[in-house]
C-alpha cells in the first residue's frame, strides 16, 4: 500500500492512515438500531466527514439498512426557504446519483418543488415507501443552514419523525456539524427570534468527536511504521501530543510535514522529537488552509470578545453562558480545562499571537534581528531597555493599529522579541483567562529567559507578578526572570511609567520593567 498522512479532505482507508471511526463514537450503531434522530457535533476538521463516509460504506456493505450521506454546505448562503428548500432537494438528489441502491429513484419528478413546507418530507416518504430496507440519512454541514431555510427544513424532518407510525419515513437520521443544534441562532425574515420553541425537539442523543488520545496517535503512526518501515521515537509521539493535544488535522499535518516536506520520503531516517519541532514550526509559519481559515475567525468581534481576555489573563469578562463562548469552543479554538480557558493547543496558542502581531513584526526594522544576541546568549536587559524606549516613542501610534486594543502592549512586545530572535530561537507562550498574566520563555541556543507580562491593575500587581513569575521560573528551571508591567492609566507621565528595578524573590533575581 502507498498510504500517507492526509491533510486535505476526508480520510479514505485505502489511501490514508486512519483510525477506526466507529471506535471513536461506538454509540452510533445503537442509535441507528433504535431508530433515533440524533446530533453529531465537533470542531473543524476533527474527522466528522471521514466518520460519515465510513459509516455510509459500512452500513451499505452490511446490508441491513440503506445509508445516504448528504452534505448541505452548498446551501449555506440560501437563508430564504424559497431558495433553500429546492436547493436541499437537488443536493439530496445529487447524493443519490452516486449511490448504487438509490440512483434509479427520481423523486423530483413526483413532488411539487414549490411546496416549500412539505416537499422534503414528501420526498423521504416516497423514497422510504419504495425501498426494501430502512433508510438511514447523514446530513453533514447541517449548521450551514440559516434563516427560514433552516426552520422549514427542521420542521419537515420533525413532522416526518412524529408521524412514522402512519407513514413510511427515515429510519434514523443524524444532523452533523461544528455546532450543536441547540446552539443554532437564527431569525425569521421578519426579525422575530426563533425563541425557545424548537422545530427539532426530537433529538435523542448528542454526540461529539473527541481529539485523539496519545495512544491513538501512537496507533496512527504505527500504521506508517508498519507500511514504510520508518521508526518513530516514543518521545516524538509525546511531543506530537503536546503540540496538537490530539487535534486530528494537526496530528496528520505533523506527519505530512516530516515525511513529505522535511525528509522528502526518506523513510530510513527515524521520526524524532527534533523533527516534530521542525514540523510544528513549519505549520505555524506556513499557515496552511486549516490554520488560515481558523485564524480568519479572529477578525470576528464575537471571537475577539473571548480571545482578548485570554491573552490578558482576564476571566470576569468571559461569560460561559453566552453564545460567543460556545462558538469559540465549537470552533475548536479554545478549551475549558478545570475552569481555565485557554487556546486549544500550543500550535493554536502560537499562531494566534503571531497572526495578531504579524504586521508589527514586518514593520519593525530588520536591524533588530539578532541585535542583542551575543554568541549563545540573548542580552535580555539591553533588549528590554531598548523596548522601553521604543514603547515610550511609539505606543500611541502602534497601539491604534490593533483591533485588539487592550492586548496591544502584549502583542507589540512579542512582535519585538520575535523580530530579534527570528530564525535563531523560539518563544514558548502560556496564557489563559483567569490567570491575570501572560508567561513566555525565550529559548536561544539552549538558554532560557522567562518573562511575564502584566497590565497594572493596582497595588497587588507587583507582588502578584513576583510570585507568579517565580512560580513560572521554577517550572522552566531558571534563577533569573523579567517582569514587564504595562501602566495604561491615563494622566501619568512617561517618567513615572518607565522604570527598572531589581527584586529578589525567594532566592530568584527578577528585573521589574515598567512600561
């Protein structure tokens, strides 16, 4: 076999390394046997379409049911039911044309396409009546539907479901998408909100695809070893899990980058931790389609409302009951781990910051590159003193360039650091809502420089910052660190804001850098 790590479209077992889909959601078979209508939701590119395509084939091969996969993505822009309902019918018909058991049925000739409130229900009644086996339908990208198209579509499915005792209809159905159906927020054309009365309150189960576990990543890469003979270090598997947190596209993307781009199919070279580091950096820099489309969401005000407090370490402004929070969760952009809201994985964490301050990185002079690098060391004191002067002269102008106004100081300093060490070092970032801090560690030639960024929020800022940075310094194993405090209180002079003092906290030297 000539299989490979797939990063484009659904995985196909004959072409790609793939995990058994039903093992990820074993309850699907039970739901189908019980004739349930249910929901499957998961973040972008987490394997939903791969799962549905696999299910369609497995069910049809087994022969107990007839399964139909149908994507509704093409109907995304058709919010008015007079446009959307006929488009859905044509999409269903197109899906049937490629199905051995269904391609001979032309239900469009038997129904009135202008009967917008009944045509979909009638189509499935006629189809179910003719079939010798129960019909199972998977509607992918169901959350692409909107407005009156969504409402009319769901109501027809509901009417068919509740009348199954007297009319033939779909045996079992799954609505699949990024969002759970209970989180759909749509409006009637006349402006009335949908409200609490659901047109699809017949859902019996809500399933979600979880990320790969470390063991599942190991199984996926073992397939590659078995077929190509390329060994994979256990430390490399650990690092892949660290960078991706099991996000399926990222797991495959690291494999693709290593085998196809870095090693160019030289399978005699083992996959090591160092190669995983290289692959992760390439994914961050190259911003392939998955990353780019995800980062485009950062422009949306509803996403900024959640991401900016995370950068600043705030929590009070993140309301977990709001749709904006659930939207970011459904995107797979963030995770909520034991009450701490943060980027979903270290790769997302890195690309969020680099995307938000990308223009600043490019606008900073090239002369900054390696300016404060001496041998294997970064002259961090000189670097940060230069930044103080830069911030004093440019903060007002540069701050206005950012849509994320409140987070601008954090973003600009990190652009400054990135410009200095570009190509020769690494910045490790840790940030989350509720921590009131942003920790980063500049790593250069094996040397580490822990830095904490804070916004001055009052008398507790300094003692809190010293304690938090000391804790972070313990984590990275360093005795010297830098606490950067941005004072954004209006009315203060720059002479008051700009200062430098050294503190000794629990045996650690901490330079406090006022900005």
